C-alpha cells in the first residue's frame, strides 16, 4: 500500500511541475510530456507513449490533459490518473480564478491592456487554425470536409452547428478515406479491466443524458454550469481552442458572462501554463462574486474535465485493439478534418468579430500571427507584449 501511495505522490508532483512550466498549448505539452515521462523518468516506451497520444487524439476533450491522465492511470491506477490531472490543472486554474477576481475587484474590464489581450487571442487562434490545418487536412477530400464543417458552424447557431459536421465528417471518413493503420504495442497495455472500463463509459453516458434534465428541473446556476461544462468536455474534438464557440454560445447568450469578460479571460488563458480548458474555471469565477464565484469556478473546472477522465479510463482497456482497425482510423481522420473547419468558424465568430474593430487592430493581429508562425514566439510572451502595447495605446 505504501508503494502505491508513493506512486500517487510521484505522479502528482511530476504533473505539478509540468503544470507550472508547460507553456505553448497541447502540441507543446505533448513534447514536454515525452521529455519528462519517456526520456527522463522512463515510465513508458516511445511506442507506448505514441499509443497514448493516438488514444487522446481519438477522443473528444483536451488532448494534453487526457494524455497526462492516461499516463497516470498506467503508472498508478485510477488514483494516479486523478493526481496527474490535479497536478497539471491546478496551477493555471488558480491563476485564472485570481485573474477573474482581479477584474471584479479592480473594475478594469474596459482597460486598454485588456483590448490587447483580446487581439492576442485572435492571433493565437489563427495560429492554431494554421498549424492544425497543415496536419489534419493534408489533401483535397479533407480540405473539403473542413470547408463543409466551417459553413455548418457559421450558418447553424449553437452546438448543433458543431455536432452535425462532426458526425457527418466521421461518416464520410468511414466510407471514403483510406488511412494508414498504426501498429499496436504490447507495452501500452493497462491494468484497467474491461468491466471497469465499461462501467466508466456507462457513467459517462448517464451524465451526458441526466445533467441537462437536472439543469432543466432545478434551474439553479450550479446545475446549469455543470451541464454546460460537461457537454463542452464531452462533445468537443480538437482541444481548448475548439471549445471556445460552445462555451461562448452557452454562456454569453444566456447572460452568465458578457462578451468582454469572455474574450478577456480567453486572452489571459494564453499567458498561463497548463491546459486551456482551465479557462472554464475563470468563466465560473467571473460569473459571480466572492464565495459563490469560487464555487462556480470549481464546478465548471470539475465538470469540463470529468468527461475526459471517464473516457480515457473507460477506453484504455480496449484501445490497443480498436486503433489497429482501418475503419476507426478513417472515422477519426474525418472528424479531425471537421475540427479544423469548426476552429476556423470560431476564429471568425466570436474571436474576430468581437475583438477586431479597425485597421490598426488588423495590423496588430497580423504582426502577432507572424510572431507566432514565423518567429516561433511563445504564446505567453505574445500575450504579455499585446497587453503592454494595448495599455500604452
């Protein structure tokens, strides 16, 4: 038992170090994870690490957080996965909650530096679209699927405009795309049993069905936030940037947060280490004052990540068999193409439409995009520069 406790502690402390130092988004996070878990600590092989990366790309939700959870589960069971999530998530969540309270207490929602943060967010999302498009839409069929998804997301309001293209592109991928099959690895086997995995997947589905019902019955803000957070974590492919339109539609249209608060927090989320999904903690905190705001932050944080934990732990026992099938890979290729289109739609509305107002804004966004793509400027540094420039102006 003491050995297991030491493993939980080791997993948690290692993840905490990564949570305090991992800047740059999901792709960069995966690089940090490989260096720490494969090269330095040698907890798993390159092949096993590659298997887990593929698993997390296959599932909806934040890929880097899911990868940390998967490694934690393999290292120290379910509690290892929980400690891995806590360590990687808490630093950025606490920073963003503090930022939300600072906005409330300081009365600085209209400050120039906040406008700079919003412009930085435009450049960061544009860079995400660019880099994901190069990887996930390398040929004409997938470019066409991305264009279809972008049109759906722009023309059909709400989460329907995301779900329809994801499902449609997955079906098209299964029927027409021909992917390469990735070989499975015995080293990626987990101690999780199939029965436990099925049980966790059943819980995942039950919560997806029951939370909207409970939210409608009780109509309290905590139930509402739990439902919004859970659906965002359960139904969004492509990570933090793609969750933006779903959270925006659910929270600004209902008046839980306003447009300026939403975009200011999204800009600030680029300047902190760790997963972008901790933006949800900021949204909960900014939606109310004092203790109530803190409770809402915790609810949003827990429920936006809960689907990832349930899915990763539930699917891990079956993944090595599933990923060796061509049809599964084809479906995922189609879904990934739709993610690019949905992210492009999010870049247009709400990111661009709520932040870019004149020619100077366009110029600053263009400069920020070039800094990220050409000169490889870290996103957190761009955010600091944009906030300082906005304050000077």
